[in-house]
C-alpha cells in the first residue's frame, strides 16, 4: 500500500481514472459500461469521497455490488481508507413522481448522456471492424433506415459500445429522440414498471423515439417476461421504421434461452461482427489513447504493450489507465522495464479473473495427451497420474483453491492424496508446467 499524496494534493480526475482503470480489468463489460461509465469524483474532503453517478439505479447497484471493490481500489492507490458516498449527478426535480425516476424519460434527446470520447472520429478502423463501422456510419448518416435492426456482436471490449455511442452522438446533434440502454437496465426498468403497474407508461416512452440503442441484449437471456415486453416494443418500432441498433456477445442464432421469434427479428436486418484487432490496429489504438492522456512512450514500449494486449481494446484502456496512474500519482518513470512489470501485474490479474478449473484440466489433459475424464478417473498409469498431480498443483498455484476444493473437483480425492500430489510436483517442478501456463494465458 503506497500513500504518495495527501488528500489536499490528489487530483480527483486522475485518481478516479486510476480507480476505473483497475475496476475495468475485473468487472464484466456490461456491468462496467452500465453502472460505472459516466461516474466521477464529485468531491474529496478528509476521508470522505463523494462519487457522482448517473441515476438512482446506478446508485443502488454500486452501493450493493461495488462498494467494497471501489473502497479497496482507492485504498490500494492512495493508502487511505475512504468512506464512500454515492450522489446522483442530475437528480430529477422534486415534483417528479416516484415512478418517473425509474423509467426512461420521454425527452430522451436532451437527457441521454453519451461518452464524449466515443465518437466516429475516435474509432480506429481495421480489417477486424470495417463492416461494423461502415454500417454504423450508414445508420447515423442516412435519413432512411438502411438496416432494421443493425445487430453488432463480438467478444467483450472490442468497440460495440463505442459504435453505439458514436451513432447516438451523431443523431443527437440533429435533434433525434434517442433511448440508449442496456439489457440489464432494460430488465430492471421493466420489472419496476410491472411492480408499480406502469407498464403502459414504460412502453409509451419507448414507442416515441427515433432511435433505440440497446447494449448487451444477451443479458435478457432466460428472462421470459422481459423478452415478451421487449418483443412488443421491438415490433412496434420496427413497423414504424424506427432505427434500432443492438449489440451482443453472440450472433443472434447462438443466443441461449431466447424466444425464437425474437432471435429471428434480430436476423432480419444486418448482422456485423467485430473480431480481435491486429497488432498494427492495436498499435494505432494505443497511440491515439496515449495522445488523449498526454502521455509519451517510446515506440519499443508501445509495441511491447500491443504485444501483451492481444484480446481487446478494453484490456488496452485498462493498462494505459494504470500506467497513467503510476506515472502521475506515484511518479514512476515509464521506462521499458517498469512498464513491462506493470503490464505483467495487470495481465496476471486478468488471467486469474478469467481462468477456470475446467481451463486448467483441459490444458493439462491436452499436454499429456490424456482426456479430462481420465484425470478425474481412478486410473493410476504414469501419464494419467502425472497429469492428475500437475492439475492439483496448478489448481492451487493459479486459482488458490483450498485442498478441500481441489479434492472435490478431482472426483472426491481425499485431503492427504491432494497434498501428496501437490508436494510431489512442488519438490521437482517439471518443465511442462511453464508450457501449460503459457497455453492457459
């Protein structure tokens, strides 16, 4: 824990950027985008931090789900344990009804807040995203509705939300009435409308817009009543020719627990996927974001960052925010070795947060050319026994599972068997361990 600044010298904007950089590495993308984007530090006084949030929904969610993570991250960066208070940035007027606080507003073109950095100008085009970008440009620039809906899908952190905001920015300047929401937020609002018997008001609000942007539609998977409500809203808007843009982590035909009629509606427009960016595209993205942070790095360091961040743009943003925090808050020079150490620390955290027991079992099985079922079985021949012990060792080393948890996972092995297996590998670590770890990450 490093306390490098007193509360009087901490720059709230820089501090919050550092906190978001940490949180972005660990939270699911849809949760981060829905609840943390648009937040900021309103004030710091003594050991109290007031964090400005965008809505009462965000306030409730962050208090219940994210308070400890924010508290620990602030303490990790500053060395101070703060008391956190969430405050709503733009509260509704006092004469508004209680219901209206929880429902989308009719006057959406003046209320929707888009990330000012998520514009078409700031979007780096590459072979991985060209179709999605040009389709989004067409939706934003055409008076007609060329795609109804436009359905964008990709793994996390590859730019889907950026494109939604870019479309919103463009059409908002033309006075269009827009609702931007997420699958999670739509579900919460829909449930609230049922509880308060205000579903007609809820549907009416959506039916009055010129553009509907909905992020992470996969969140409503398995929620039958929410899907039913969304289906009718979607149908009404589609019949009116309203522009609809939807994002997901899966193609429509691969969405699990979705009504077939809803999936088929998604397939009726244009479907565009976004792949992982190439090395050259990642370098261009890093250069652009460094310019925004007013941070200068040598070309060799930029290339090294790009090579260590092959997965997505979100990973790049998180690492750059962390580098920015280290140099501005902790005065650490960003030479090659320091930067590499920070990146390795970040990627280790990311690896452990996404790694599963099954990943480890499958990697070990593949290396020793046995099956996962054989590792979990009672077989005792040499290749299977070694693979089993290596699995136990890696489950402890990489996931920090307890002996009991490892025993339960490896088909109910007892305490002494697991300890013996781990100790045997620890005494003479085989070179295979490094190869298996590299395959995991």
